């Protein structure tokens, strides 16, 4: 499973951040590594920045082989919260899609 991380101009795309995001995504989707070819992650911040708002955004899109991409978004007050919540949402969405596919194949 390949993980691509992209950041907008308002986020510091340090190597540490990239490694952290990859670790969170890999941890969440570990059991689906064989079914997912790639995960795209985009981190952004709304501007202007106003303290106390949910201005950090994490979009994730999983690309399972032979299926349409599965996308989720989470906005939060911190980048860490946005990354972890989006990853949890993606894990749930992937589970639902792949479980449904498996059930339909078993019924055939």
C-alpha cells in the first residue's frame, strides 16, 4: 500500500509530519493492505486562521484495486486530531465497502 501525503502552503510539510501521517494510515488500514493499492492524504488549513475554529482539514482517499476510490474528510482544531479522525473514518468506510463487496461475491 502506497501512501502519498500532500500539504497546502499553510502547513509545514516536514519529514516528521510525513512519517507520522504514514504511520497513522498504516496502523488504521493494516488489515486491508492487500486490497488497497494507494492512499492519498491532503492536509490543509483554512485561511484566515481564527483561533478556536475547526480550520485544520485532512482529506483521505483510499484506492482499492478495481473499485471506485473511497474518500473521507475531517475538520478539527488541530492537525493531529484531523489526521487521526480522518484515518478512523477511512478505516470504517473501507471496512463497509470491502465487507459489502465480499457479501455480494458470496451471494453470487
